[in-house]
């Protein structure tokens, strides 16, 4: 068996420039040119890319057998105690189950009033600004939403520190944008110590003063035991708390940003979701009856997936599509490539909120959050929050592009996002009903 073919690149940089931009489009284009498995280079990094329906099925069926996530995600564990990203087998399944109980839709429903109030306060403040950098605004909103929903307290005072340190770790350990030596700098070490102290203090405060309400992520972390019934170490408990305070904000913020872009680019879709949101108070139960908004979320995830590839390291050599992938190779399974293939999604270039995603989900060709045992734990809550956030946005704001006609420029790090150039202007809309947010 031979090695996979190498994708054409330029000297020294290899494929880095194309992968630093719209990496999803790069995967799709190169799949069409090279087939379902090929090699790429990006500066000092080399990957085997696996793409297409059969690659997704391989990750789903054999991923735990031949792959490890330690090299790609070990930094999150070493720096912030997020052990779930590197475990395998029974310990991994157990910790995922523990975390899932603290990232549930039921918890979101229990804290619905607080989440809606936080979101509407944010949108009302946007109406007072001349111009808004979209990604930054949505990052701050997502951090507030998640911390209120999952822990009951805002992390806004530490937002800048959390964002900077967490994104730096991702850029060093996953994207390879910076050398590991960067994490030895005093500024980062101080930020890391502050973040870990913040998580530990939150756990200690909750242990001393239980709320007696629906158990949230802090309660679950305090009570958690491992697969053998032994309490998790404090660093793992702190990592569990940080999953709620920060780990998911970029996924949410980038999704919100791309959804807003889709609304601006598709006036017919915007008209439908605005009519569907109406002016009535947005209760949790109403979210189930908003097909246009659900379609907007799912179609945005198809076109702009938050996790277009799943990075792994090969622990046992295997054959795929006639080529040998050797032990020790870094592999990136481009799970969202089928999103742009007409055999799975007819006329894939058309933004269509009426697509039927049920069969595609079942076949694992619709995979915005990857497939297999490391699928995003917060995927369900992400979709619900996205529906709610866009409904509240169109209820309270009229948004226009700050630079009409400027094309969207997608950047790949620390995850696919519209970048700092995406800015809007927002004006408040009059509300015809009192603001009541009961479930």
C-alpha cells in the first residue's frame, strides 16, 4: 500500500495560506481535486486529510480503535484540566456522561428567565452603539449566556483574560500557529493561574453555599466521581467548571455571527424568521414551534460548520481507500465535506432553510459537530440557544451591514469565523408587548 498523494502547495508554506482562510472550502475543493485521502503541509505541520462520506463512517466505526486525541487536545487537559478531550474508552464515556448532565437543555429551561434577560440587555446596549464588531459582541454575549445558564453567575469581569488565554492555548496546541514556548511567558502564566483560581473559587463558593435549585455544572462537578467511583482530582473538577464558563463560547459566537450574515445576505429568510419570532414574549416552550429559525440554525451549520475537521493521531496503521496511513501520522477527518456535495445536499450553494436534515444526520453526512465518541457535548444546547438568540435579536433590533457590499472573509483560527472585518449597525425596534419571559 502506498502513502496518500500530496496536495499541491507552495514552497515552505505548503497549503498554509489556503488553510488559514476558509478551511472548509479548502477541504471541499481539495477533495474534488485529490479524492478522499491526501496529504497537506502547513508550515511545520503535516496532516493526512480524510474526507467524504466513507471517512465519516470510518471515524464513527473505527475512530476509537486507531486514533488518539492526546496530541491535538492534550493542551486543554494540561493547561485547564479538561480531561474529557483526551480520554478513551470507558473513562471517556463516563466523564462525557457526567458532563452531559451539566450541559442539558433542562438546565437551560430552568434558568430561562435569566438567560433571556441577559440576552435582551446585551441587544439593547447594541442599539446605543454606532458600529458593532460582530464576533466580539457575540463572544461576550455567549460567555454571559453560558455562565448564567450553566453556573448561575456571570464571568463577564474575567472575559478578556479567559478569551485571550484560552484562544492562545488553542492556537498553540491545536492550530500550531505559535510554538509551545509561548505558553511559558509570564503574562500567560499569570492569566492561567487567575483562570484556575477563578474556577476553584467558584467550586468552593458553591460547596459552602448550595443553591438548592436544579443541579448545574458546578453541582455536578462537586459531586462527580470517576468510572471507579473515586472523586475526580480538583484540577479535573475545575476543568469541568471551565467547560461552562468558557469552553463553548467560540462555537456559539461564530454560529451567531454566521447566522446574522446569512440573514443579511438572504432577505427572504430574514423576513420569515422575523415574522415567526413575532413580538410575543419568547418562552422556552415557544422554541419548539419555530421551524424557520430551526432551519436557519441547521442550514448555517451546514454552510459554516464550527468543526469542519476532527484532528487525531494514528495509534495503529490502517488502510483507507487504497492508501496506507501510518502509525504516528496526524490525521484530520474533514467531517463536513459532505455538506457541500450535491449527492447529499442538492444544489449545495443555495442557502435553503427548508432542507430535511433528518436522514443526513442519521447517515453521518450532516456533521457540523463531528461524529463518533468525541462529538461536541454541547451540540444540543448550542442549537437551542442559537434559535433563541436569533429570535430575540430580530424582535429587538434592526441590523444593517456597516460596510454594504463587502464580501465575507472567513478566517480559520481559532475556529472558522467571519473575522474582525464583519461589522454591523443596529437600531432598536419598538416592542408592542410587555417584556415577560416566563417559561
